[in-house]
């Protein structure tokens, strides 16, 4: 059975920025469900059904929005693990970060990030990034 909702996993440790992102996603009808996790290790446990999420009822997200600087595990490590596992490598990952460091951008692209957006995120740039990875039709459904 095909899912009828778009699930986005938002991995962001700043609650104000996470709240803003969630409100913008909902305001612009870009998600039916956003799951927010504020710790890198917890995010990996969630994605791979480990730790406190070992018996999780959640399915894999359709899209991951990922910050770089997180407690528990760095965003690049999360990206590396997601893109190196056959179960998760097809999930688009958009980096949402305050870093404009060329090394972070290069490493993110090298590891398989679909896009790299710097904060503050504007709706137009986010919508364009989602369109580029082909999820626009699914989000708008």
C-alpha cells in the first residue's frame, strides 16, 4: 500500500529554528507530517530503528532536513550513514545550516546531499530545492 502522506524528518537542535521551519512547511502545505529530532544520535537511532526507537511504528521519512552542528552526531556523519545504507540511500537529504563554509558544502555534496541551503531559509529557495529533487508533486498532493 502506498503512503498518502509526506513525512519529513527535521533534524535541528535549535528549537526556535525548528519551530519556524515546521510552521513554514505547514503554512505552505509542504508536509502532512514533520517529525522533529534535536539530537544527532537520536536521529540515527530513529532512522535505523535502534536505541529507544528499536520498535518504532514510524516508517522511513520521504525527506530529511538536516542541520550540520548537532549534539550526539554531526550532520555530515548522519548524511554519511544515510547515504551508505541500502535501506536509506534513496531518501533525499537537504542540508539546512548556518554554515557557508566551502568545505561543508563540498563534503555534503560529495556524500550525497540533494541540496545545501543556508539559514535563514526562505520559502522560495526551499521550494526550489524540493522541486529539484522531484518531490514537489508528492508534497502538494
